[in-house]
DNA sequence: TTGTGTTTTATTGCCTCC
DNA sequence: GGAGGCAATAAAACACAA
C-alpha cells in the first residue's frame, strides 16, 4: 500500500479534510481550469492505495496544507495508511471540479479521465467511478423530472375528464327530465282521446248531437249530412293506431317536445315517405282530429272536454 | 451518545461494442 | 477477449433527531 507522497506532517489536515465538506479546503474553481496540463489540482488522496502517489503527491500540492508537527502525527499516519482500505470522500473542491467537468460532457474519454485524475490527484478509476455514479444520479433525477411532468399532465387530463363527466351527468339528467315530461304529455293526450271515444260511444247513434245544444249554437253547426257510417269511419280513422293520423298526433307531440329544445330523436327509420311528409306538415299545431276537421264537424274544440259542442248534422 | 435515514464511494456481475 | 457502461448492491461517511 503506497501513500508515501503525503508527509506525516500533512496527514492530520489530510484526515481532517476527509471528514466532511466543511473541513475541505476552499479554492476558486477557476483555478482548477487554468491549471493546464500541470497537476495543479491535487487534493488529498482519498484512497489508501495509490499507485502514482509517489509521482504526483507532495507537499507543494495546493490541496495539502502545511501540517503542524505534532506528537501524534506518526500514529495517525500509521493508523491511516495501515488500516484496511476505507472509503474516502472527495473534497468539495474535487467534487466541484468533477461537476464542472461533468456539465461539459457526462461521458469520459480515456485521455480526459487520465487528465482529470492527474489534476485532482485521484486514481483514474476513481474518476471513472465518480462519473459512473454521477450519471446514475443524473438519470434518477431525470426520471423524477419526467415523472413530475407526467404527473402534472395526468392531473390536467384528469381534471378535464372529471369536468366532462360532470357535464355528461348534467346532460343526462336533462334528457331524463325532458323524457319524463314527454311521457306525461303523451299520457294526458291518450287519456283525453279515450274519454272522447267513450263520450262518442255513449251517445245514441241516431240522436243528433245538436239536440244538446241551443238553437243559437245549432245555427253554427254545419248542415252537411252526417251519417252513422261517416262517424264510425271518422272514429276509425281517429282511433286506429295504425292510421297515419294517429301517428301524426304522436309526431305532433314529439315535435312539441323537440320545440322545447328536447333532444329526443324519434326513430324515423320506420316511417314511410308519407309519414315523413305528414310529420313535416304537422310542424304547426294541429287539431287532434285532422280527419274530422277535413270532414263534417264545425269549430274544433278548444279542449277535449268541450266535445259536447261537436256535432254532425244528418 | 446513539439510532436511523440518506448520501457517497466502491464492487460485482452482466452486457455490448470493437 | 478486453474495455467500458450500467444496474444492483455493499459499506463507509454523514446528518440529524431524540
């Protein structure tokens, strides 16, 4: 085990400088890079076994301070150089020098390694190891940075996604509300139609509806003859769910719903061309009984409850 | 002072390249 | 096959709270 280059008097400072950053010799970094090829940066040996220590080590090296001559120096010397090899931390200056070099190029060519080792008074292998470990640390930090970037990107996307989910739920609720409203409307409509049907079926077939109205009202009633089969024919048209008029009523209400910005889409794939035409014709509010309107009744009722005013003359 | 966690230095084993 | 890089790991050095 070599180490003879460091004089015994220098050893205590050498050891002290190994204890930690605070104990290290401070020296402006610039001086490290102005050293040229001469071994101007020769810090304390950090390894116990140095092959070149006799060549480069010496009391003139800047990283060695002058030592006080002390009785314990020889003991420390023996202790230091005869103990099993231990890890020695690099000084702050050595680390800074290596860091600067690493910033320039994080890979180490053989010539550069030799030069750095010379300048720092380290083994080339130590320099190589330092670069190796430094690359590993750099990689870890890079991974952490990448992780942070990905994390923030993920958070942004997540926030967007959650916002869209909320909006989706809101729209779904709106759709449900409008669907319910539509169902209620249709229920009301069909129950009204049923009551009209009941009313019509309870009237005596031969009895003119005009019996139940006043004379003044009778004058308003159309004089067009209205036979029983006409009525049944009309009724058949009205209440036949297969008839286009029936579906017109449905379409009508659908369109009303659509008018109130309802997003319900009736499946029109089953509609014939005629039905589609009827659908477009019924964009305007229509009487619930368009066929009757075309036929013999007068003044369509304001509501289904007003069916008593409906009459057909014989 | 001591226990514990972190950082730094160094080793080992494997892989790739020339 | 040797040199060099990398990942995993050991172990010493260090920091710090109790």
